[in-house]
C-alpha cells in the first residue's frame, strides 16, 4: 500500500479523545485525526516521533492524519484502515500461500449480524464450498518482540470469531488474519490478560476449523506491504 499524499514529521503531544490528538510540527501545535480507536498507550507518548499524512478535504476538521509512530527505532503503522487494503493487495497478488488463489473479492461481506472484511470466491458464482470469509485484525501492540491483540477489550472481535465459526460449520472456509503493522516480529498471541473472552472465542474458532494466520509488514514512510509469516501461539 503506497502512501500517496505528502507526509511530514512531528512530535506527539497528547490525545484529546479516541479520534483526535495534538502534535507539534515545526514548533507549532496542530490538531490531528487519529485513525485508530485502540488505546495505543505504549505508542502515543508525549514526545514520540510521528508521521502525519496530509489529506486535504473540506469535510475534515484537520488535514493531518496520524498514520505512523516510532517506538524507539521501530516504525509502526497505526492506521486501522490500512490492514484491509494491505491484505486485499496480497490476496490479489496471490502472496498468501495459505489462502491461495481467488478470482472474486467482495469487501465488507455480511454474514448473520457481522460484516466481515472480505468474501473470497473462486468465481463470482461459486458455492460456499469454494468461498472463504476473511476477517482482518490490525495489530499495533508489541511486547518484547511478540505481537498481541487486542490492546483494549473488544466485544465486536469476540462476536466476529463466533460468527466465523458459524460460517465454517455451515460449510464455508473461514479465516482470521492478524496483520502486525511493523517489522521484525516472529510470534503473535492473543492478549489474554486484556480480553479473555476474545482469546477463548479465537481458540474455539480455531478448534472448529477457522484458520488463524498472522503476518508482519515491511514498512517505510512511503509504503506498507505484507512481509513475513508470523508464528501464532494460541
């Protein structure tokens, strides 16, 4: 995924609410949009180096979108809209060998009371046996080289796992992909201390045949792409 707009560097000051924050740019404090509802407490620290994408629009309160944060020397993408785009690009380019090749991709596909990120089909007319529901979860929390999800309780996430399980039991293929939005990560595990219900729902889904995959990203200030497979520890 290319970062197509102009970017600038800044220093994080503080978070106003879930979606807004203040960043210092060239000695001036400016309001920014934060495209991530997670806590990001270990990232959005006063003085942290950040990258803002400039998105001009008459409907925006601010043109500044906080898309990346440096944690030490590690650059982390925090844009929660990016993982779906990155995984879709990888599927279209047949880069995820565990998923394989699909000709038809539908974004935001409904199933029961959930809306999954993708529905893949061999052809648009394929039956459920040749179809795959995919839910993508972006991961920004890292502790001692291990990625964890979630960084805040998520009832929605647990519901997604239960309904992926239902889809699998109905005969669909089903998978959840945890896209770690940083480099040099070797293992992923659910954050049991933060959300035990999600962790249990994920383990139950896996036991029913839902595929649980994780990949890291290769990341620069101008591009974020899927990189290496990450070992999943349930």
